[in-house]
C-alpha cells in the first residue's frame, strides 16, 4: 500500500457552488465571484476539480486520475496537493 498524504479537504470534496467554470483548450478558467478572482487550471487540476462532486471520495479521485493518465503509481501526493490548493483558493469545500 502506498503512502497516504493527509489533506485537509473533505473526504468527499465538492466544488464551491458560486464558482463559474468555463472550458478552454488547455484546461479550465474558473471565476470566483466571492473573491473576484479568475483561476486558470491546467488539464490535471481541471480533471480533479471536475471530479469534486461531493459524491466521489479522495481515494476514487486518485484512482480516476491514475487511470486517466495511465500512471504506474497512484498520484496520491499530487492529488492531495491539488485538492489543498483548490481548497485554499476557495474552489473546493
């Protein structure tokens, strides 16, 4: 079993309701009206954000990202870091 990296995001993270998501060629542009901030997410962060439905747990998100990118090892640390950053920016609860 791989290392588990703690993440202070809900076990079933979900996108903040107020954000506006717009797809672009290389990811997503996300507008947070509460903070009046625009975020440009790369393709991987876009996948993680899209998976934050409140129905999928972190372990499933890791597995789905691993499958999407055909990775040999589960990207636990990377997904955890991404979730923390999305939470810190107010995009995920």
